[in-house]
C-alpha cells in the first residue's frame, strides 16, 4: 500500500472571522503540502472558532462558496483538507467537517455525539451553551481516500464512544482523524483514549486542537499524531499555531512538530 502521510494543524482562531481564519488554513495547508502530507486535519469548528452563539449566523451550506479557496488549495497541493464549520442541512444545524479533496470533490462529516462543557471549564465568567441547545446530532460519516489507504473521521465527543473507532477499523480505515477542541482539564483523558485506539485497531491516529482560547474557554493545544502501535510520533506545544506531520517510510515513521506563532499577541480582525 501507499505509505501514509498525515498532518494536523493547530490554529488560534479569531472569533467569527471566517475570512481571516481561512487565510490561516491556507497558510497551514500550503505548509502541510510542502511536507508531503496527503491530508491536513484542522480543529473542530476551525473556520469560525468554537463560537456556539455565532453558529446560526455563520452557518455554512454544503457547497458553500467560502470554502472555494480551500478547495483550490487542496487541488494545487495534492492534499485533502479537513476543516470544521457549523453546517446547515435541511434546516438543521450541525457541527461538521468539510472534506475537500484534491480531485475537486468534497463531502462533509457531521458530528454524531454532541458535548457540553461544565462549570469547571469556565473562563472569564463564560461557559458556552451545551451543543445540543444549538446543534443536532448528525449521521454523515464518509471515508477519506488517501492514495490506496482509507481514513475515517471523528469530531471531538465522537471519540468518547469506543464503538466509533471500532466501526472505523471495521470499515477498513488505516487512519483515524480527530478534529477536536480540547480544554486543558480534558487533555490527558482524551489523548490517552486516542493513543489507545491506535494500538487497539492498528490505525495511525491524528488529533487537531486549538492552540489558543475560543468560545470563552482555554485550549490545551498539544495537537498530536500516534502510530498504529500507539506510540506518540509528534506533538505540538500547548499554545500557538503549528503543524505536526508524520510520514510512513520503509524504516518506520518519520515525524516532526513545527511551531509557527504564539498567541501572546492576537492576530487582529480584518477590516
């Protein structure tokens, strides 16, 4: 089979500024393509930030023109882009991941299992509303073609159900791509699950997280990739934007973590 080459992008989203966030996606997609990645995975709701209160206003359609530049980047870089956004389907709102393929086709994954942050996640006096107050559970679950390999997707709370990665493996997936927003208090538990899933199902596991606060909550950062034996291959810092890449070779996995920016000086909103 074709060797697997996977990247996870860690971003510091600007609240509700889709245009600026897309430009950051383009920068990281170009870097992932230059590193030879077949796919680059962005965090949950990466195009808007984890802004539950803005989801209805900013909701995307399935064939939204706002992702056209990302589709072009996928084609020019010969890379599949997985980017998160609120998505309206048949009048219902979902947490979704756009899958933009280099052949010009696209599809969407919709989050199956909605989550909520408790009072312990409070930041600056804010706790985001429970996802179920705004979104519906989804059932779209496309597989992603990576050469002659298959990858499966997950969005955040989906990983809490062990049957989700089990079903991915049963469908022939050799990679499990998790688009997430994980706060510091949940990081150890979630990362342990992901590493364990890799070993249990012989899949390379990729985890993309924010590197700066979003929706009034701190982010844990530390986006990571694990080998099919559960070995940690690459991990980014707890804050800042960057890219982790893992490439399968005849001698094993070659991986690197590339940090680009720190969130100490937030990027200004575009005019």
